[in-house]
C-alpha cells in the first residue's frame, strides 16, 4: 500500500478503498489502415477507483489491437494493489511512486499506458472533489476549440470514397481533414490533389505518414506534399529519429507534427530544444496520463509552439481547452460505443468541453459489462 503523505491533513484525506481493473475490446467501425498497420480493434484497459467517501474515478488507456492484456495485468498485478489506502488527492506523488515501482520497464510504452489509466482516474476523483470540470481545474484557457477529421482519410480508402469523405467533412463543418500517406509519391499526390480540390481555402488538409519514411525520403517528399497544399506533415519518420526530424524541420517551411508516440516529457524536451518539430501532438495515454500531458503542453507553450493532441478526443477536448496553446481537436469517434453521451460537434465545427465535475466522460456501464472480457477487483 502507498501510505498517506507525511504532513497531509488526515481528517480531510479520502483514501482509495477499492480498485477495479477491466479490459474491454472495441471493434473498429470499418477496416482502417495506415502506412504501418491495420486498425482492427481498440483494446481498452480501464480502472475504476472508489474512495472512502464514495467518489468513483474512472481512467482508461488503449492499444490498437495488441498489448492490451499486458497493460491489464500490469494494472491488476502491480499498480492496482498499491492504491488501496492511498490519498487520492496526492496525484503527483502517486504518479511518481507508481512510476518508480516499475522502474525496470519505465520509460516504456506499456508502463506509460498503464500509468495513464491510473492518473486519469485520480484526476477524475480530484475534479469531482473540487466540484469542477477538468478543463477548468487544469487551467480554463478556452471555452471551445475547432475540430478536424481523421476518420475519413485512412490509407485503405479508395479515391472516390476519400473525396466523398472530404466533402462530408467540409459540409459537416470540420476545420480540417487529414489524409494518410505512404503509398508511392505519385499515388499520394493524386489523392491529396483530389481532396484539396473539394476543400475550401479556409479548411486545412493535413497529412500523416505514421513513421513510414526514411530521413532522405521524408525530406524528398516534403516539398511535393507542401505544393499539394498540406498544412502539416505528421509523423514522417520513426519517433526515435530525432536528428532526422531536426533536419526535415530545417529543410521545409511546412510544419512538422510529432508526439503521439513519444512516451515521456523528457523526450519532448529534446525535440523542442533541438527545433525538431512545429506542432506538438502529445497523447495523454501514451505519455502517461493527464499529469505529464499538462507538463508537455506548458513546455510547448514556453517554446511558443501549438498543441494539437492525438486521438482520445473525449478526454483531449477538456485538456486542450485547459491550455492556451492548444489549437485543434482530432475527430476519431472510436470510443462512442462505450458512452452514454458521445461527444458532439457544433454545426460550425467546434467542440465544447463537458461542464460536469470530473474528466467529463459519460460511460455506459451496461455496454462496458457486455464487452469486457477481463475483470479483477482489489481491496
């Protein structure tokens, strides 16, 4: 057990008394493919923490088809058993203690994804105890933010359907449309030009390579993609290639977007210090939770760079609205099958963060119980 912090007010402490760990699989709504892998299902490890006062905080994380059972076991066997008796208010202390308890596998993506689930649940409790929604407790910088669509631009979608999806995104009010790239340059450019032709000048067209290119290929293609109207070049190379991103960034005026596969704030620091990116796409699950997400966002602010978070739109709408340098929310509605009230965009393409105390995700527990295939309870 993690003991209550020294110096804490014991009378006002609200310790965790029960930990419930779940694993839920969400099938993809249709076949999806990027330049690296298919996206057939989302594995969704979840954790539900109950405090002595009866406050229930829910956290979650995800993988795209593999590794969910490893995260479930890490939560159930190692992290979860440390939480009963812990003061749920001490979010920062708990994050660091849990992280150090798995030091032999941290930093690492499995560790970060598991830590994220716990951290999100603790923030859910923290917000409820404060009587505030996440976007206000974490900063309150924006009342709403614009959305862009990724759901219609997967690499396996044929040209006609791709253009139809771009038109639909335009007509629904989205502020941008993302197209996956990674075919031959000629094929990519053909698809991009067709999409750009049906979008108004006020609507951005982003491109995402999902880390497929070598340094030379990324630099070679950047000029052609920019000429086709790309607003940013996302994940052009493996995230471990910091030098390559720095050279690409120096070779093109097109913004370079990275961050969805960077696993801790220290790596983001290196990217920012070396001027290796233009847009920070920090992902709350993959970076280890809300606590490190906010650190990365404010670090980007110090470098005068925008944040456009990756995936997890139901959580990121609140986090992005908390910080001043957030610009866009990505639309991929994978989670809505588990929700009682899915996220809704306004006709002018904006989303407003939930106003209820907590992280603002309205889970449908009846559906979760049907789709879960693993569950453990820890007292």
